[in-house]
């Protein structure tokens, strides 16, 4: 899951010690990145100090600290220098504390373009007001998919979407300082749009964070109940997992298998969803206690499986071999559930380090919605998703997000645009569509009675070509002109 430090290291005067903060993840960034990143963080701090009005998120929120947390998240991706600098400055620019021209002067146009791209993604949210979010985001899956398509269609640099996902992870935390209405609106947006986007891009640890925090605001009673169940057993469960890991490590070393073992807790939203989907109780969720075993070679996975099944009795119908039979997205692992020590259910996942990297950060990680095969009339949407996933996958090897983005960007041709109705719904149209096309797409009668149009609040010609993200309002007459 995405994690950020609750407290940043501070100096004697109470201000954040940027050098000490950077030291926590220095091994994840290049030496050449440290100086410009420190300059960006200091610029963001000064911009906040010089701004008289409070942050959009309230007096307790800090655009500077939010930037630090976004940098921490992105450092886990080994993001490049421009990405980290843009993340540090994004909130300050978005909240008008820092002019984009200053960013361009100090760090170059590339950083400014990344920030502008993230702001453009944020324009979608501006059309989802607190009054309309529940209606729009609580509507049909087709409408939600249109929102996701709109977001994907405006992305031309994978660094933009990574920063936006990191920003939403920070925003959903900051929502606790907002009114209940605002919290619900942010949670709906995150759960319905950004968590699925992280899901389709295979970024599991951000997806889990977004799901759990949005679930907390949308279903507070269910969240607290499951969190209480987990908390009551936390110390017991941790000791249990530690004992299991110790025993497995001894048995594997005895047969000369070197393995990395770790315990993990199933995240709260996933537990709730599984209980709902299978209509089962908490005690029947077998993977609440889970151990993951990583080895070097695929054949060693089966050796580990033999050790596990010799130690404990397998639970019938709870074994899956996704190594011999990978999932359609390429996911590979062995899954088994056993009756472990003290008669408790225990899930064991066994995979190679390479399989684990693909599952956690690579393009094969759960990019299709479970149990859903959404058809699309837009080939460019799936091509763009594949492009983004491919870049993320190759970045693990080549580590050059900018060059990879430039290399394949020209191969994607957009065949649809996505615009908003006045009430925040999304309508998809062909490229070069006009307000008249929009009017007929909404309803034939509206097309017949169309006499003018407003786009983003301004009256425009009916032959103007619309672009993705426009908010379109049709002006009608009582008499039909067609």
C-alpha cells in the first residue's frame, strides 16, 4: 500500500528539514536529482508562506507538505527528476500560490508541461461538484467508463497520471478536514474513477490505498467494523505470521531453497468486497492471514508448495496454479490456502521475484476488472491504456519515462472526444464534432431545436470543433428548424 510518513523531520524552528527528509529515500533517486528537488521543495515552501489565504483543503492542510508526500510516493516508482520536481510544485501551482512561468524559468518547460497535464486531468473534477458528484458517479457503469476514458484521452505523458494518482492519494487523506459533503464527493470520485484507473494500469499499492480510504468515507460503519475485527487480532495475527515465517524459512533452508518471506494483511475494502461477493462472514475470509514467498526460479515455486502442503492440510477448492495457467493479463503465482498452526486458515502465495514485480508494478497486475468485460467503441482508449501499461512495464527495466513516452506517443490516434453536459455527465463524440453533433447526440429534439451553444460558459459558433473536457450547453428555441 501507499504509505507516507505522518511526521516529517523538523529543524529547531519547527520547519521541515528538507535534507533529512530526502535522506529517507536517497537510495531511490539519482545524485543529480537531489539539488533540483531540494530547490523545488524550498520554492514550494516559500510559495505557501507568502500566500495569505488558506489552502483549498482547509487551514490544517499544507500544499508544501502534500508535495513532499507526493514525492515520497513517486520515489517508490524511481520516477525521474522532472517528475519529482513537478510533484513537489504541483499543489502550489494549482492553488495559485506559484505562477507556472516561475516554474518554467527555474526548471524548464518540460516540468511545466507535466504540471499543466496534471491540472488538465483535474479539470474533470471541477465539473463534478459536490451537488452532482453523487448522481454522476453513482450512475451506470457506462457513464463511469466514459469518465475514465475522458481522463485517459487527455494523457500524453505517463508521468502525468502517476502524479495525479499520487495527488489523489494525498487528497483523500486531507478530506478528513473537509465537510462530510466534500468528503463523500472526493471519495466517490476516487473510488469510481481513480482507483479503477490505478487498477487498469496495474499499480496495485496505490489502488489499495485509494480503495480503503474512499471506503472509509462512503461506508464508515462497515469500515469501522472490519477495522475493529482486524485490530482486535492484530498482535495475535502478527505473532502468528512471524511464527509461520520462521518455520517455513527453516524448512526451505533445509532443502537449499533461498526465499524471501513476508506477511501481509488483506486490505479492508478487499475483505468487505469478498464478504459481499461470496456472501460469507469475516471468519470465512481465508486470506486475512497471509504469507507471500518469493524465490528465484519458477521450478522452486513448486518445491515450496510441496513443503507447505507437507506441513499443513490444504483447504479443498482453494488452490490455483497461475504459473502453469497464467491469468489473461499475464499474472503468475501459486495460491493455496491451508489449515495452519492452531487450526487457523492461512493463505500462501508463492512466486518468483520477477512475477512479484510484474504483479505489483508491472502491466500484468490486475488491469482488467474482475468478472467484467467492458466493450468499447473506442479503439484508441484501449490502445492508450496499453501504451501507458507498456511504458510502466519497460520503465522497470530502462528507467526512462520521458523517452518511452516520446517513442510511442505518435502511434496513438484519438478517435473520440469526451465532453461534459451542464449537469456533469460525459458524452463521447467523434473527432471534430461540433455543438450541433453534441445536441443530436443528447437528444434528437434538442438537435432539431438548437439555435446556439455555450462552451465553458462562453457563446460560440455552432461549427466550432469541440475538444475533450469542454462543458457544453445547448441553447434551444421553441420552433424546430429541421
